[in-house]
C-alpha cells in the first residue's frame, strides 16, 4: 500500500475533541497513514497502535544494569569487584553523593529516546522513561531509604528555553509511582555550567562545585534525599547537587538516574 513517507517530528499529534472509541480508532488509523510513528532509535515504522517509542527489536536491545556494579557510583563492573577504581578505599568517603544507581545502560536505543526527550521538545516521553526507572527500582535495596525526591535543576534561563526540565518530569512521575514526596523548589542551579565534554573527570568535578545551592534548608534538614536525573556520566553534576544538599543539612544524599553511561 502506498504510504506517504513524511518524516514529521512525532511531537505533535492532533487529538480529537470527542471520546467515542470507534471514532478515535479511525482517527488514529488516519493519523498513522499521514504521520507514521517511527522507532526513536532505528526509525523503522512502529505498529499504528504502538504506545512505546521503540520498536520491539530496539526495546529488546536495551540493557539494564546487571548485578555487578560499583557499590558507590553504580558503574557496571563486568569483571566483578565491589568498587570501581574511582571509588575504591578511602576515596569513597569524600563523595557527598553516597550512592548512584541507574535503571539502564546508556546504549544507542536509550540515547535516541533521551535525545528526543531533551532536545526535540518531547516531554511526553517522560511517562515511558519513568516506567523504565520504576521497573528497576526494587532491585536496588538502597533506594528504600529515600524520603524525598529532588530532580537535578536546570539553570532558569535554560529551563525557560526548553520549556521544561526533563529530570523534573521524571521525578514527578516517579514520586507518584512510588508514593514519595517531591521537592522541585529547594535546590537551584546558580549558573549555566558550560558543556562538560571538554573537561576531564577532575575538571568536571571542579566545574560543578558551587554550581548549585539550597534556598530552603528547613525542607531538607535531616532528610534522606534521592536526586533524580536522566543520565549519569561521571557523577559530577550529582556530586555538585549533593554538596549543596549536605551543606543545607540533608542527612544523606543518593541518586537514581534513568541511564548510566559506561
Ligand atoms: Zn527500532
Ligand atoms: Zn565507582
């Protein structure tokens, strides 16, 4: 069957002003012919009723973090061991963010979805991504301690440009799923930290030191805080947040991210 091959951004799909199921199905079918849904990774067409952003093959290729990972930073350690090189021995004591855990490995499939989520104005993807985080949550016993969820904040100008903070959307969904309180006000970003790609690991940590502060210490005092972010790379951003939260009186700071770069 002939089908127009227009690659529109799948962000916006007109919705119907009425709720009849049969009309809705007919409308969805028509939309699919006009604006086919494609997989966010391999760009193959998705089933017209597919609700998820990845095709079944890409979905299967998403790797969760296996049982062997660094007990501090959550980095997968295929050869085993309790800690990675960066977190071994007394080095672990210096970190303000005591534990980092992630749901999945930041492979090409997840990258496609996260990229659209962050840079292509597709906030609706938060639902799918938070589900992935929720699915892996229970395998990490440490997360049981969490009393308060705080998303990694964006600098206010960037937040305005993007229209939303992707980490906040994830944290909102997770707070509902887990029945935990959410605080999006107390932690703020003081400056728009330059892109971190050109820094080494030490440079990244320095770059993030002092980048965040707490405006409402009373809300954090004595709390076990769980930071929420989309991707953990070196953990420098999370460490910058943890530094501010600890200074404000938080009892313990941990982090849970959707993906882990390896
Ligand atoms: Zn695919
Ligand atoms: Zn580590």
